[in-house]
C-alpha cells in the first residue's frame, strides 16, 4: 500500500498532478477542495457553511475536514493506496491523518511539496479564474489570503512530515510534464 500526500500552495498544480499520479500508481485521489465544491453544488448544509470560508480565502475548520477524510477512508477499503490533495492543511489535520491511518494499519509513505514562486502562483490562478467558475480564483485579495493561509498554516503541516523524514520538495515551475516526471522520480526512489 502506498499513501502519498501532495502539498503545494494554491495554483501550484497539485490537483492536476494528483489526478495523473493517481492514474499511474493506481491510487484513490482524495481532493478536499473538490469534495467541498461538490457539497456546495449539492446545496448541503456542510457546503453552505464551507462556502463562507472558501469565498473569503480562509481554511474550513479542522473538525469538519477530519470528519470528511474519515468518511472517505471508510468508503475506500481494500484499495492500493491514497493520494491526498489539499489535505492536511494544518498541523492538527496532519496529526489526525497520521492517527486515522495508524488505527487502520496504514501509514503515509511519501510526502511531496510543490515549490512555485508567489508571482507565478498569482498568474496561474488568475488565468484559471477566467474559466474555472471559482469565485476564489478571481479576486486578488482572496488569492493573497489563500497564499497567506498556506504560508502560515500549511507549511507547518508539511514540516510535520519533514520531521518524520518523509518530505520531498519538488520544483513546480516547469511544464506539467516536467513536474510530473520530477514527482515520479521521487516516488520511485
Ligand atoms: P483547493 O481546491 O484545495 O484549493 O481548496 C479550496 C478551498 O477549500 C480552500 O481555500 C479552503 O477554503 C477549503 N479547503 C480545502 N481543503 C481544506 C482543508 N484540508 N482544510 C481546510 N480548508 C480546506
């Protein structure tokens, strides 16, 4: 079983890469951003609550996210492994993921973090915002807030795995293909 986490600031391409990695390594792709957007589209109460946070560029509370992940792990037993995209985003989420996996006899195998400059991130998100239909992709102030949340909270979650010697930093400014090759190199090592 291989369980991978892919970290990266908003616009770093982690969603695109996670989809391709899931395909190549036969993993279940769990994107918490996609799951929340699905809840919003379905008009659930969880979705309505989450929308307030997402639209202001803030993180959704840990408890909500940990419950969502627990449900997904329970729904997908007997699988080859998972790729977590957009989760964990805080140290409490990282600890909770470690604990949930341990309880089920699993562990995190590799942790990847995409490195992209803030200027490049903003350029990419604003471009994506022209077609993504995501309101959090169009307003520069909201984008700044999302990047700040990453710097202040999510980097600490990545460092949590660095202390376990599982973290690899990968250059994410090249083409999709270049970055994919670099990520595969780390996984195959
Ligand atoms: P993403 O599609 O991963 O960029 O996520 C979009 C938004 O969903 C984020 O800006 C957060 O508001 C929210 N979100 C997604 N995953 C998480 C998480 N693990 N913890 C807290 N908020 C999250």
